[in-house]
């Protein structure tokens, strides 16, 4: 039903989400895919406190654009500073900040399998062998 398990022995993903139903819905799907959740944190303050006390950073994070204490932008910035890849989620009709428009994002309605697939993609990117830069004047197509 869900994509195959993550090949990592310990794929720890932070979840920042204030809606209890969505937390449980996604927790089950992520668990089935072999992803271990850190959290959920329900507010920016809680997320920042958790990040400040971690020994190992999560391999990715799922962050709702709106948390209990407002916009998640400060938490998103903290995760960016820690080089944690992000999947942003939100409600239909949300207008994300222009700073976030090029990010991996799912707006409701979305299915749990879509979140799992997006997280798998985020986790795979840092583990891929980086491609060498192209010589100046060459374009990459594909």
C-alpha cells in the first residue's frame, strides 16, 4: 500500500504539525514505510527547543506552514540553518511566503502515500553522489 521501506537503518524525521488527526494519519503511513518520527512538535517554540537539544539532526522534516503559535517560518529557518531537508504541508488555499514557493510542498487535500513519497525523495537527495559541475557555457537537459 505504501512505498517500500526506507533503506536507512534509522531514518529519523521531525514532524511539526498541530492537528492531532493529521499527526496520527501520517504517523501510521510513515511508520509503515520505515520512517521514525521525532515529535510531533505543535509550535515553533517547541520545535526550536527540540532542535537545540538534539545530539543528531533529523534526516528530514515535515513542517506545517501554520503551527499553534502562528507561522512556521522561524522553525523553517532554523531547519534550513541545520541543513535539514524540508517537506512543507498546509491547507488548501494557503498562500505561502514567496521565499517558500520553490520548496517541496503539499497543500491539502493530500494522501499519506504522497507525504511518504515526498519524504523518501528528500532523504534520497543528500545521499546521492553529487554530480560534478558542468563546464561554463554548457547546459544540462533532461
